[in-house]
């Protein structure tokens, strides 16, 4: 491996490590919010959370640019190319995880009061903690080549899904007004989840369109507004 190529891969590893640290700081802040409520935590944490989200977006662009430079200028071997493709996919997933965490924070801002009821707090914390553990193990699997960690993360996806369903059912049962149809309310919650997933499909379609424009014109539209002539 050439000296220049070595330096590019070192830069890739360094920026990826920084992005991971920011992502897990986001998890920590959200755990504080779930535990104590948005109105009871240190007032500087929401601002830190917002700044971290911007930095995560910036790291995604920076790392992708490094990957493109390595592929275009350093002539990577087949094994190196596979590593770069893996990095590209993982960086995209990490950025989307950051987006999902940011969405959770936005929903807290919309709540009145911005806190989770004590009846559900522990369950939500467990769900968030397991999700964070899945992310950590998946990333460790990539960095250390530990296949078992990757399998563990994949298997626990179903557990998180079941935890979500259990929390929703208990919330509906405990918080439904007397005489109301809890099944209808739970169906409404599921409908909302369906709409949310459709919205994410639209987000991914936007990502594909942005990639197409990048291919066609070399313009990167991620994390910024469309040019005025296209609005």
C-alpha cells in the first residue's frame, strides 16, 4: 500500500471514529431525556444534541469524499475496494441512525409535558439501551471482524420490535379513557407507524434522486436546500 493510500485510510478510520463518538453521545443525551424529561435536564444538552447532529451530517459527507478520492486516485485492490464499499454503506446507516435519534428528540419537544410517564419510562429506556447496544456490537463487528457480534445484532432486531409492540399495547391499555375501544386506538397507533414508514421510503427516494443528480452534475444536495431554480 502506498504512503498516500495509507494516509487516506488512516484519515478514513479517524473520521469514522469521530462520527461514532458523536453518535453515541446522542444516545447518552437521549437516555438523559427519557430518564428525567426534556424540561429537567441540563439546558445545554439539547443545544449539544443539535450541534452533534450537524457534525454527524458533515462527517458523512467528509468520509464519503475520502472514499471517492481513494477509489478515484489510489487504485484500491479488490479487498480494499470491498472495505470501502462496506464503509460507504455503514456511514450511510450511521447517519440515518443519527436522523432517527434526532426525530425522537423532536417528538419530545412536541410533548406537553416533554417527559415519559413513569409507567413506561423503564421499558422505553430498555428499548433505547438495547438499540444502542445493537449499534455498538454491529460497529465492533465491522472494526474487529467479529461475526458473532454481527449475528447478535441482527437477531436482536426482532426483540426490539416486540418491545415496541408491548410498550404500545400497555400504553393504550393504561391510558385509554373508560369505555373507549383500545383495539381501535392501537390500530390508530399502528396506522401512524405505517405512515411513518411510508415517509421514510420517500426519504430514501429523495436520497436516490440526490445521488442521481450527483452522478449527472457532480452537485451534492444532501443536508442543504435545493437551488432556487429547482424549488
